[in-house]
C-alpha cells in the first residue's frame, strides 16, 4: 500500500475517532468500513500509534499536560477516543486556504447582504477550526449556534471570537458599566421573541497581580447587543485555565441561557426532578420526541394515550416560562412548588382578562 492510501486511511480514522457517536475500534472498522475489511490488527495498531504521534506533535504543550496521551484507549471496549473535544490529527484545509476563503466570504456578504448572518456563522467556524498565527488552537468549542437569521450584536462576533481564540482578556462597556472579562464562548439563544448573540465570560480581578482561576463556576453571560465598546487590556493578566476546562458545561443543566447567581455558592445549584404530563391529543408529543426539553428527558407512554415526562434540571425562570407558555399542552405534576408557581402565574394572567 502506498503512502497516499495510508494517509487517506489515517485521515478517515481521525475523523471517526473525533465523532462522539462512534465507538472507534478495530472491530468497528471491519464491520462498518468495507474498504478497510482487510486491515489486520497489527496494521490497525500501527495506525493508532501514528495518529497518537501526530496529535501529540500538533498540540504540543496541551499534549504534555496529558502525558502525551490525547488519543486514549478504553480497554474495556477496546475503543479509542480523543481526550478533549475538537482534537484532530488532521485539518482538511490549511490556514492559508482558510483565510482566502474568509476573504471570499466577506466579498459575498457585499453581494448578498440578505445572507450576512449565515455567512458570519461559516466564517466564525472557519476561524475556530483553522486559526491564524495570532489565534492559538483552544481545546474547547467557543461557539454554540442555532438556526439562520440576523442576530443583534453580529458586528462584534468576529472580534469577540478572535479574543476567545487568543485567550485574551478585554474590557467591555456594557450599558452604563464597564467590565474586565475573559470571553470563552459565544452562544446563540432564542428567548421566544428573537434570537441574539451572547458571550459567556469570566469576570477578572481588578488586581492584575492575582491569578484568575477560570472554571464554569465563575462564568456569566453578557448580551452582545448591549456591548457598546470593546477594548484590549494592556497589562498582563495571569490566568489559570485547566486543560479539561469546557465552558459549554455551564449550560449543561439549564434550559435557556440565564442561571441563578452561582458565584458565591460552594458548588453548582442543585437540579430538580420535574415530572409532567403531556395530553394525549397534544401536538407537542411528536415535538418533544424530536426536540427534547433537556438531554435528561424521559417520556413514558400511558394507556390513555398521554405521556409522563421526567427531566432533571436546574430551576430557572426559563424553565418556568416554558411550562407557562405551553400550559394547554402539558402540565407539571412535580415538584409542587414549581406547580404552584406556574398555577399562580396563570391565575394572575387570567385576572387581567376578566
């Protein structure tokens, strides 16, 4: 087999390993990729060794933190996986190609302004996956995107994304206040009225001599549309970012984007178990199947055609508002305090229509 064929196989393996829905192993390759059906275990192990070397070489200091073991082996299932999200041994484009593509997309915006929001998303994804020399590769995904459409605050998207990729602290004028922050993630959210950009960030100490520990516990969201000005912080800020830091986990146990103040809590707010009933003739039954309220959602069909649902989630206003909004489709059964809160809100609304 020539070197081109080996390289193609390594790239295919790299793509499969990075796919979280695949439990990559020699057995998986034999069962699902017919073009590699004749690959023996010795060849497979050599390929794994090459991928380990490539990924460790590519990520340098990060690999050292993981003892040169970014490509891990689950011995129980004999499968392989990357230790962190967005780890890849190969890129499909080189940096030069990606920057030329961005320039082309910026020209396209001028020709087709109605597609500006979509093109901005594509450009942002290219910047993340193919950073230029100033932007270092980070080990978490700095974008959480949803559907098409223009967003408030879009003009700050690229600038904020660059600062995230550079791990560079900034100062923002936000409404009437100023904040010193380290931006770590940009998220889209639709609040029922319109979709907008939000930046998840760590507020920084005013004393630059102190080291700021960056974890999900100390993060907060800022609405990008409320940012008036962004400027760089010139002094050196000492940051402690652990290699397993993943800002996306900030949203793991919530619906929506806003959490209760968790800065002064010794640990994350507790989750609650919500039990709800979906009407048997409700249109929302199919919707909940394809679009769960939360990843913890479980639906159990009942004999009368209704469904009983369970989710384990933090108690937030967005959660309450969801059940109020669709109160004619499903009913909260437990916990009782959430049920009473919803009932009182609906009662007050009804009084306005008397």
